C-alpha cells in the first residue's frame, strides 16, 4: 500500500518512514527541505534497507500538488507532517504559519476528497489544549484559545479535517496530539537537526553538554510544582512513530468508530525540567552547566497526557523511558558533532 509522508525528512517524519517501511508500506516522501536535509534519506536506507521515493516539493504550490497526485494516483494514505513548528517564529511571522500550515493541508485534502477510501493521519499537538485545567489531559479537555499562531494552525487544522470528514465518508482521518517528542533512532542513523539555536529543552541540553552552547537556562523555578520547574511529558520519537503506524493500521482495518478521531500521544508521566537535567547527568555521566533564569513567556506550568484512549482504543503505548530518550539523543548529538 502506497503512503505519502509529507515532511518525511524531518525529525518525526523520518522516524515514521522507517517504521512504515519496516511494516511493508511503500513510502513516498514530499519535503521542501526548508528544515531538513536530503542526506536523511541515507539514514533511512541504512536502517530499513530501502531508499524511499522522494520528491522535493512545496505544498503551498497548489498546481504542483495537483500534478504530484496525477503522477501518484495510487496513493492510499497520507501522513501529514510538513509544517512550520517554531512557536516564537509564528508570533513574529503569523502569515507564514497560516500559509504554510493551513494552505498545504487544504490542498492535500482536496486531492483525497474524491478517492474511494483514503486514510489521513494528522500531526497535531498538545498545544491545542492551551492551559489545561486538569492533569493528566484527556482528549475531552476543552480546546482553549491558542497561545500562538503556531498553536492556532494546529487547532484550525483539526477543524478543517473534522469539517471535511463530516461530508466525506470516504476519508478516515486521525489526529495525533503529541506531547514533547525527544530522542533518536537507536541505530543513531536518524535524529533531530535543530536549525540555529534550539528552542526545545533536550537539544539545548545535548548541545550544552557537547560544548556547542555555554549554559542551559532553566526558565523559572518558582512554578507551583514540587521543585518549582515546569512539567512536561517527554515521549521517545520511536514510540511516537509507532503510534502513526498503529493509527494507519486502525484506519485500514476500518476499526475506527468515527471517520475523524483524535488521540493523545504521550507517556502519561510528567517530568520537571530539573528531573530531565538530573536524568541527563546520570546517563551522560557529566555535570551539566545550567542556571535558573526568569520564566519564559507563554510556558504552561504542567502538561502531561492521559493515555488511556491511546492505550485501550488505538492499542498503542509508549515503551521507552525518559532515560532511553535522553540516551539516544545524547548518542545522536555525539555522532553528528563527532
Ligand atoms: N526549557 C528550559 N530551557 C530551555 C528550553 C526549555 O528551561 O532552554 C523548559 C521550558 O520552559 C519548558 C520545558 O523546558 O518548561 C520544555 O520546553 P520545550 O521548549 O522543549 O517544549 P514546550 O513544552 O514548550 O513546547 C512543546 C512543543 C511545541 C508546542 C508546545 C506547546 O515543542 O511545539 O509544546 O506548549 F507548541
């Protein structure tokens, strides 16, 4: 079965391509290389023994998208990652985010709305919950006003898919709301390449430990948590990748109860920033240079998943620990700087 993975050379996309190929799917990747590299194809081939088909294409160009689907009229499913994802950048340049994240989604859905039976997996985020009132966060938690244009594109994206599914029974869509993805493939052939200064905690930690950054700033230790730092749910990217295969298989096997479903994808375990630092120091056997600074604007105190629906309904659960994720991220950092 032929599956299109948009953004398939990115951090999460590349890990999903590997898992799909391991399961025997025929993968075609579209990526505009705005935040990824063509060499990722080599890493994928080294792991799975198969070089996936790849087209450098910008999904904002509707004519190119139409032409692509004419040439690949046997695509049965799409896993859609291609999107801009930096919260701060989205505040500075909202139109880039709306154009890239919303238009691309619409053009893709237009291509499958008349297919007999189409599977669509959407890369969503726990950011849709905003400042959730209760922990852990269930899929029934209210969608709060978005904290950034990036977050808004994920909310709008879910609405676009839901509205489209409402009138197109032939489309089966599943939105996966990820918590905080970390780590790299155990083979260390693929991982994360943050562009410029990392915004996320784990790449900042590994880059500090390897000497690329002087010091990690811990954004606030006066939050109402046990050690005063914020709590997040760090999910290993390989576990996350497997959730996409589970979602696709659910759709293919027609096990879905509705033709639009959403699942939280996390571990269910909350870890504070200091927990992550301590775990990293242990696995790397090195002290990390960090200091506590002021809170970062926009951070929520706590966000971790209720994973019951993903466990019971999707039949998926996270297997890797925080330590596994940190160790693989550290090995990857050492490899790419080595
Ligand atoms: N943190 C630091 N220092 C850093 C980077 C992060 O202390 O240098 C802290 C943050 O304050 C936060 C935690 O580490 O408490 C995690 O921060 P990340 O930036 O790694 O992740 P976020 O939870 O802020 O961001 C994630 C996704 C975004 C998404 C957002 C929604 O990466 O895509 O959740 O809240 F939009």
